[in-house]
C-alpha cells in the first residue's frame, strides 16, 4: 500500500522510524519534503512558513495524498495536547477524506475543538500498532 505520512515536523525523528517500520512491512512510504533539514532542526517557525509558501508545499503534499492509497497520521503528544493534530495535518486529513483515501491515526483522536470533524471522517485508529495497517 502507498501511504503518505502526515505529522507535525516536531516529530521528524519519529516519522523516519515509522517510515522504516512500514517499509519493512512492505508498504511504499511518502514522507514530508526536507526531512533532513527538519531532523537537523535548522528551521525556525518563520522559515518553515516561508518554505511552505515559496515551495507551495501544501499543494504539493495534497498531490502526493491524491496519488496514494492512504495517509497515516502520527499524532503524538505535543505542547500539552495528547494525540496532537495541528492545523496542517487537519487539512491533510480533510483532503484525504474527500479524496476517498484510508485515514489511519497512530493514536486516538485528540480533545480539540474540531474533534467532531475528525470523528466524522471515520479514521482507523491503530492504538500505536503500525502492523494493523492493511
């Protein structure tokens, strides 16, 4: 299965770990661009925003989702929010939903103001177990 990983770039190290695990399970994995720079933590918040604009990263990632079978949201705890799903990933979930792609969440749905919208998109919750993806 071709899977696009969606996650906060704060989880860059965990993205590469999930990528390796899923590739070992036989999946084709797409990760965010410039992962090396994020792993090296060379971006400031404003640089990351400028990169999204200059390189049209949101639209380009939507194209990758469109050409995949599924997305996997790596939603770990961040900034005091359990199972964090930020704005960009929420957009990606919505795009996957309207594109009829499978949506996998590594962990449960966070307690956020847009929880009902996430529930309505009917993601498959993996409870931390990547081997459940099929």
